[in-house]
C-alpha cells in the first residue's frame, strides 16, 4: 500500500511539473508571437509610409510637369506602382 501511495505522490508531482512546464512554454510562445507580430507591423507600417511618401512626391512632380521617367527615377517607384496610383487618384 505504501508503494502505491508513493507512486501516486510521485505521479502527481510529475504531472504538476509537466503542467507547469506546459504553461511556461505556452506563455513564452505567446510572448514571442506578440513580439514578432509587433515587429512585422512596424516593418509593414514603415514600408507603407515610405511608399505613400514616394507617391505623394510623384504626384507633386507630375503636377509640375516632370516626365514620368524622371519621376520614376527620383522617387524610386516602379511604373506599375505609379500607374496603379494614377488610376486610383485619377491624375
């Protein structure tokens, strides 16, 4: 009977340790996922902001009569980006 009691105590302790390890691992995974998501969000935001700034500059340059090739060279935009923007904003 004592052996069974000892075995049950050991099993219970071991289960508690496993449960604690699982919870720690899950929490660590959540923290890492959150940090990764924030970093991706920042990167995307910076890229979108940079693109928007280039498009704004392109619009001003085109309004002043610069050639499209010059605008593309100055802003670093692709012709597809500028064409899509032009269609969306009808200029």
